[in-house]
């Protein structure tokens, strides 16, 4: 079973391709902004005297704005206006940065900023998925997954380094991000003035139908059960990032006793670095193996925290990262196979909505359990959830996984 391919067409002009690249950069910067606070959570906890539950609630506030907006995007024709929506997303991200700056000494503004940033990423996910597929063709099919992983790593790594090496550990990074957003927005609008009408034509052009999939005659999509497996695979892959970003920095700080933000952010950096590099180094992994890696990583996470072992906890992040690198990307390819640009944007939004919504519920529930009992109990609950979800994924896709993704 092979994924569909577009009918041969003449490639778009270079200026249109550059617009697609500019949209990709803009989307990556939106995701960068959503991950900046991750390494700073231990600093916020100590500075503002926050509980474990409040720390996870800060992470979930971002997901609340994200999921609510993604749900709207997935159920409307907003993707048809992606050339206008993406600049608006940049404005929301910039406003969110300003609120996060104000939250340096007021946790209320941190929650406001996180919600605004969530809205920005939600608007950017659907619009970027639409624009890049329209301007880059099948090569842009998984841009929402690739851009999310790359932006996540960039946001976490740069935030940690800037916080450790430059003055203003909880403020300087936001000024840098605001400058980058202004530059990216200016470049996008300049190109839009030149080729906006051509890009809009490509967005609205459904083109020729994609090649039919051999196991579903008369359709260019994978079977429903396989698409459900794709949703489950992507959800499992993305939810591990929520646990690592929301909880492990504070766990690592308590484990090591080090004030270094780079050290406490090692977990997220190893996770997302592995997720970005694994597809390039390994090439491909079958989805059942990916799901198994996620389940094993969950058990390693519990073991590492229970044994107070940083090496085991980092090994968990490495295994989880390899799983995430394939899970979110391949899941998106499965659920969007054969779709035109507008439907690609809507389905990418729906896919992200499910993944992020599940992540929010899981991270907050884990935070509640960890606060009322202890962190090991919270992670035991998380491990049980991951093992169950990965088992469901393997069963749903059994005998149906594509030979090539």
C-alpha cells in the first residue's frame, strides 16, 4: 500500500516556492515561541513559588488556547484564507510574548501569554499546512509535523542557552523572539504583495485527483481503521513531549540540585533533538516498532525518576525522542494522504487538536497526581496510559500499515 502521488504538473514559479519557504519559517517561529517557557518553568516555579500542579497548568493553558482554536479551524473553511491567517498568527504570537514578559513577576500574565501563544500556533498549523502543500506539492505534506519538531527543539535549546548565558533569564529570550517574528512577518508580507494572488489560486485549486490506494478502490485515502491508527500513533508521539516539557525540567532540577537551566532542560533537548535527527539517521521505522519504543520509554521514565538516576532518565528521553520523530510525522502522513491543500489544512488542524488535547489532559492529570502523592506515582499513571494507547495503536493498524511512509 503506497501513499498517493500527485498527477504530474508544471512546478510553481520560484517566487511562489519562496513564499512557501517563508511560510515554513514563520510557522517554525510560532512553534519556537510556544516552547520558550519550557526550560524556564523551574525558574518560574522558584521565583513565583508555584506548585507542581500550577507548573503543569501553565503548560495546559497553552494547550487550551491551541485546542480550542484548532477545533474551530478544523470545522470551518478558514484554511481557504491561509494567506491572511498566517500573518494574524504572527501577531498573536508577538502579543503573547509581551504578556509573558509582563508575567515575569505575575503568574496571571503567564497564563494569558500561554493562551495567546496557543492560539497563534493553532492558526499557524492549518494555514502553514495549506500554504506549503499548495506551493511545494507532496514534499510539503508533513510540514506541520516537521516544523513542529524543528521549532520545538529550537525554542527549548535557544531558551535554555540564552537564559543561562545572558542577563534577564526570563525576559531576554522574548525580546529576541519578538525581533525574529517582526522580521519573518515583514518578509512574508513583502512576498505576499508580489505573489499573493497566485498562491491563493493554488490554494483554491483542487487539481487532479490523487492516485487511488490499492486497498480502497475508488478512493484516494487510507481505510478508516488505519486513519484511526494514525491518529493514535501521532497522539502517543506528541503526548510524550508534553510530559517531558511540562514535568522533567523541574524533576531534573530537584534530581541534580543544579541552578543551570541548560542542565534542567536536557530532557526536552534530548527528546526533541532525537525526534528531529532520528528520521535522517535511521531512515524509517515501522509504526508498530515506533509504538513499542514509546511504551518502553514510558517505563524507563518511571525507572529513572524512581531510582533518582539522571542517565536512565536521559535514556528514556532518547528512546521517546526516536519514537516521537516517527510517530507524529508518519501519523500525519497517514491521516492526510490524498487530500487537497484546503482539506490538508483542516485535517492537520484536527490531527493536532486531538494530539494536543490528549497531551493537555494527560499532563494536568499527571500534575494533579504528582502534587497529591508524589512524582513517581504520577509517572506510573502516565506509563500505564502510554502502554495502553500504544497497544491500541498496534491493534488498529495490524496488517494495514503502509509499506512505505
